[in-house]
């Protein structure tokens, strides 16, 4: 089953930028399709392996920060090729 996941990482500390950069670089190095914009990062792939990957990498990020929020939206389909029709 394919999935599309939108993530926003918000470290709750002064030195937040490097934590975000490191997390996005980890996503880019994965086997999954990753698209970025200024507000969020989308990652696409098979649901179970994708969630296993995100669980592992989010856990690492949580260990490296004092406090962090992850906002996540999950859609059951691969929307990586979406183009507006209007």
C-alpha cells in the first residue's frame, strides 16, 4: 500500500535550524521519494517500510533535541506526481 506523508519538524529550542537540516538530509538520503517546500517536507513510498523508517529517524531526532514537535499528515496513496488542474 502506497502512502504520502507530510512532515513538519519543530524543535523547541534556540538552536533549532541545524536539527531540521539534519533531519531533512536524512530523509533525502533514504530510498523514498522526498519533495520539499518552505513549510513542510513530503515523503512517499510503501506505507509499512516508510513508517518504520520515520519511526527510527524521528526517534533519533528526539534523542538529539531537548523538545521537538512533529506534525504529520498521512494519505493512503502516492501523491508525488500531483499537479494542480486549475
